C-alpha cells in the first residue's frame, strides 16, 4: 500500500444496499457465530439504550481523544446508509458528539454511530430514537482543532474495521464483518437461525438434554471414557 495516502480517503467500495438489507434482518449474535465467533466488539462499546439497533456500511474515522473535527468532516462526506465508526481511543473525559451532530446524522440518512469514545445529550438522543453505541457519556464538550483520518482502517474494541465493512449492532453489542465476506455468510446465518428455532421448539416440548454434552466433557477430561452425567 502506498505510504503517501491522503488523510481523507473519499472513495471506497461499500456493501451493496440489497446485501445490507438482508443482513440487517439478522441478530449480531448469529453473524458473529457464523463468522467464526469473530468480529464482536468489546462489550464496553454498547447501545446508549438497549432497544437501539443499526446496520450499514462502515465509514471509519480516527480522531485524537476529545477532538471531533474529523467527525464533522465525515458527516459532511457520508452517504445514506453509512455507519460512522469512530476510533476515539476509548476516551471518556469529554463527549465527541451530541444532539446537534446526531440530528444532522439522522437528517442525512446516516444509519447510526459506533464510537470508542463518549457522547452527551443522551436523553435527547434517546427521544430522537437514533442508534448510538459508545463507551459512555460525559457532559464535557470536545475541541475542534486537531486533524485525524477518514476512510483508513481503525481499531475499536479489539476489532479492526475497514471502510466499507458491514456493521450491525443491537442490545447485545456491535459486530463487524468484512465487506468481502458478508454476502457469503448469509446462507450460513439463515441455516443457523433455522437450526436454533428447531432446537428451541424441541426444548419447549421437553427435549432439554444437550446431546453433545457428555462427549464434550470426556474430551475435556471431566468425565472418564464410558462415564456419563
């Protein structure tokens, strides 16, 4: 990759809208499972309110802690359906976004915000019913003085996110799937949902036994060969 990339990468390939629409019907947990139990962001980045959900294509933003200059730039260049994925370095000493910026995001059709940083005006954002996932809140406002990057890979909650990746989130947390992989995971996710529904139905009829459990306990050395619970 060239070393002279600009700080703002304007053009990158996004997940097609019809794939986003299909994947948005899934639970993040289902996608994380079929993706090999990868892509789940650390639970400290969570929904501002448990009912909040989002799905879309990542527009990545890297800022210095407590400064939101580049977030304003990202809002100005975002496309409808994008999710702002902001590497705020986990800072909670000041908010990176509040009601004014979230209102602009909603008006522009930005699908939601995921940030490794804090927000403010949480009650108003709740009333807007706009999906925000953050490390918490802080009433202190940010500065707007320091450059950063847009469209470059970022790391949030232990997960590397590239511009154009698929992002989905609900009350369980945030999951990121590589743009190139999301379409191929959809059939696996559909099958997993079918299998889980069948298992839940069987449990409700009294078939509560986990048929794999004894073998797993023997493999782990908890039970001896031929021994059962």
